[in-house]
C-alpha cells in the first residue's frame, strides 16, 4: 500500500515500553509484548507484575458481566484479516436505527463520520481480551485519498460506491462518498434509519497500541493504523460513527 509502513514487533519495541517502571526486567518486557494490555495496569509501587495481572483479571470478570446477551457479544467483526469498527451481531437484526438528513428524493452521495476521536467504544473483544477501544489524531499512520465504500464489510458483494474524500478533523475522520448502485433501495433504507452507521476496516498491530487503564478497565488507544475501506453497517462499535447527510 503506497505510503504505508509495516511495523515488526520482533525488531521494534512499542512506545509504551518507555513508560514502564524501572523495576520491570527485560524478560518481563518480552512477556508483556505478548500481553500489552497488562502494561496499563502496572503501577510504580507494585515492584512485581502480579498485582497488575490481578487487576486485569478482575477487569475481565467485570466486563464479561456487561456484554449483551447476543451470542456474538461485543465481538468486533474481522473482514479479510482486517480489524473493523463494526460489531458482529445477528445479521437478521435491525441494528441501530437513527434519522439521517436527506435533502433529495434521489441518492447520489453521503457524508459522515467514519470514526470519531476520543470516544470510547462499546465493550469489545480485542486480541482475545475484553477492552474499551478508542481512536485519536495519532491513531493513523496512513489515510488513503479514496477507498471503496462497502456494504457491511461484505466483500462478496460489489462495492456500494467509493469514498472520494477522507479528512481528519478535531472530531474524527470525516468522509464523502459516491453511491454507485441500488440508489432507490438505499434511499428507502436510510429513510427508515437502517444502515445509518459507518465502520472502517484497518490494519494495525495491537502490541503497538497505547494500553492504559480507565475506571478499572483496559483502554486501547489505536496506534499505527492503516485505513483500508469504509462500510455502511447496522451495528457500529462507536455511537458517533454515522452517516450525517444524504445528497443527490
């Protein structure tokens, strides 16, 4: 991918290692690079990893009790090996329903917030653990000038259209996209508030993310992400990721 650089955990240490207390041994650092979420629970006065491990285990029990009753729980959808910011819920469910500003009886373009900044996600499964996730202005190493607009990150279907503009703002990554097919059916869906949310697919490595503790829970702030595409979805991990306007 032009302009993108791959990081290798084998050759580069994540930035969070610099913030570890001096008592953490090199072999413990290596252990933590395979479990970076525990680093956020380490306190300078611990002088051992055991208290941090215990705090993390307690957070997992508490977060498990908060998950929805859906069999998919708070599991993030993976698509073609990429992480997404959509939740993997029952495809027969209606999902999030909300109004969209529609200024025409025809559909040509949409505007929206693909991913909000500094907004914690729903409780989600990340690399096999339960955490809260967020993006900020430092999250992306690479934003393309354009990318496909996908329906529910389903790559078996033809693209719904193409994102023609991606732009970072103080509130997040905003997009404008062109709709290329099924204009009438999508207008009906958006009039009903269906598929009114947005999600991104992105490549990254959780070991390089910033892992901290917030209110007793692991908080993942994404780092080194490379945005691959944007999708209209039913169930977003972020409440603020949404279509804001439909225009001719």
